[in-house]
C-alpha cells in the first residue's frame, strides 16, 4: 500500500434548536450531529471516509381542536352540525436516531479519465417516546385469527431496524481529444443508490395513536357545543372503544432510489458550453399510506396503514446553454422534458383514489428557463458619458407546462375529521373542459363530464389525468452603479416582476363537495400556491405567478 502524500481531517459538532414540524402544533426541538471526515491523497487517488451520527429530540405541546361539518345552508343557519369531530393531543416527546457512514475514492486514471466510486451505509431505527409511553399498533392485519390493536409490546420497536442498507455509487468522466482549440468534448456518467429516512410518515404514530391523541365523532350537535358535547375524549381508550390509529408496518423498509445519468458537454468557443444530459431514477420501498374506513377483521378500528410498497420512476432529457461573462454579457438557458410517475406523491396524507399508478403530482412535462445579465457599453467620451455609464440590464424568463390533478368526489368524513375522496366516473362523449371567457384562464371543468362511481367502487376517471394551467413569467431589472470613492459604491436598481402582467392560475377546484359554484374553476393565482396561503401578503405579492409588481432599491457597498 502506497504511503499517502498528505492527509486532511476534521470534525464538526453541531447542536441546534430549530425545527418546523407543523403549522398548528407548537413544537420545539434540538438536534445533535456528530460529523467526522478524513481525506487521504495517495498518487492519483483521493480517498474520503466519513460518519454522520444524529439524535433529534422533539417537544410537542398538547392541543385540543374541534372540526364541524355542515351539510346544508339550513344547518348553518340553525346552528346544527350533522357531524362534529373532537381531537385532543397530549404533550409528546418523540426521539429519532440516524446513523450514516461512507467511503469514496476519486481516481484520476489518466489526465483525461477520472473515476469516482464508493459506498454509503445508512440505518434509521424506529422513533420512540422519551417518557417510555408506547403507541397503539396494529398487528396481524388481514388475518382474522391474529389481527389486533394493542399497545406496542415492551421490548419491541415500531418497526424492525434494517442494518444492511448499503448504497454503492460510481461515476466517470472522459475528455475526448481536443482537435480544435476551445472545442473540447467531455463525457460524464454515473449511477448510485440513495436512501431516505422516512421519519415524516413514521412519526405519525406519535401524532395520531393513543395514548398520545384521542378523537371522537358526535352527531347532530348544536353550535356552539355544550360542555358535554365539547368534552375531550380520554387519551387512554376504554375496552371496545372505536379506535382511529396510524398503523406502521412492522416490516417497514428504508426507502431508496436508484439514480443514473449520462451527459455530453461541448465547448462552443471560449465562452459558451452546451450540455445535454439524460437523467433517470427509480424509487423503491417508498412509504405510502392507505386509508381504511374499517378493517374487515376489526370493525372497531379505522385509520391508515403505512407500508414500504411504493414505487416511482423519473426520466428527463435536459439541455443547457451557458455563456460565461464576455464583453459584458452573461447568459444561461435550459430546457427539460421530464416525466415523473408514482402510485402516490405524498407519504403523509393519501386518500384511496391517489394510490393509483399515474403521473406524479409534481410532474411537469416541459420546463424552460433563461436568464441574462448585460452591462451596457459605456459611450465614447462626450458630454453624456457620465450620465450613460455603468448601466446594466438583468432579465429572466420562465415557462412550464401544467401540473396534473385529480377530480374527486368527496364523501362522508373519516374518523379523524378529514374527508374521504373517491374517483368519479367519466361520462362518455362529454368534454372535460368547457371554454368560458368569464372563468379564470378562459376555461373550467365540465360538471357533466363526471358522475359519482358506484358505492365501494373506484371510478374510471384515473389519477392525475387532467392538466391545469401552464405557467410563464418574464422579470426585468435595470441597474446602475455609482462609484463614490475607490472603496465606496452606491447601487441603484429598479425591478419589474411579471413585467408583461401575464395571469397565471392554480389548478381548479376539483372536489364535488364544493358544489357547482366553485367546482372546476381556478380561484387563486399561482403566487398563492407558491407563497402559501398562510404566508404574509407581501410575500405572496412578490412570489412568482402574481400580478405585475415593481420595486426600487438602493445599496451602499464598501
């Protein structure tokens, strides 16, 4: 074994107390990371070793909430709620541990060929409660002789830890012989496995299950609720109590994704580079949650079951043209064709009609983006030279095709206060869209194209087969710099967002429960979705997809 020419090592220890878990539950957390890296260089090899050990502690406050469902306007006027959902949370202190390690070698085989290969190891033990409380779990699902809901037995974890999660990775680059100056061609490619943690889904066992939370449905109650009707249900259920739980498969596996790519990078003179890349990915053991209104073998249990049976695919062709700064002009433009498919795109909250294979919720088939910055040339010496010097223009252009969505027929409330949703049936011969100049975007869904499916049957409308509205926006900025002294500069900038004032809309409301007044119509501009409906009004104003807006800024640089 050759003696390393040099060795570098470092250790980083971090303890933080900031985490955002939920918008409606007060949460505090601290996390301790122990990260250690070692780098050794020996000849043409650069070898890296590292570990990453994490311990996360959450502190969730208790809470109490009411959710009332009114079926008709008369119910609202009379103050009678056909269904009232009450939920109470106890303070919770879940803990999570994650262990990772890796080894990697970058080998410069020749001046034109470089190989990078290595392996990473990840382990994600099940979360637990710091006070020793054990969530209720589902065991033996599907077997009438063994199916039961019980507190997690002592000595058992929420799911079995898998200690053999190894993720190999390899990549290579090759620079072809450069026959003309500044016209080099580089080939790159790689493949690897990448594991995920999945705690976003498994932590729900401490969010929805006794003894951490309890809920109850009450029917035909008057609003405001009386003290008896508003009384919170007990956290520890009595025998034969109807239970709503978030079940975790005890054989849960760590989600992982196979990724691969191949690229050709071509220099076009001294300042331009064209890159064409093919990217692919295949997700396996993805976490997915399926609601069950009632278990056949346990009629007193409802809720959802999280398994690691999900799969996904992604493939994309990406083209990028990059111009480095030259003669005051710098620009970049990219286009991608992509297709993402899965059985569901959210492992936290999924209804029955979304556990179907189809386009992913985030699938954007076409995407284009371009940006440039140009320093305007200074005119030759004249009386106007001081006025016309140091000006510049910045511009960005973005355009994407539409997101998919799924029309749904809302049904009765679930036991956790949410609405179950099922796919409707399509009516043969009826168009899905109707041209309507009075509707946002100039069109709306045709209510006559959808009818509720037969009870207990999934509709044939399909998941994410309907596309909403495309997006496009042009932003423009004009700037000037004033040199006050050698080390003091004042920058002035005026920016126009969505300078063409092009309207962009979110997908239309697609739930029958909203009625014909809103069904099939977009009711919000895109900035409400990008910025979040709960975000500050100023934030939504400047988010992409909003109306034209302008701002002026001055910056003193020294």
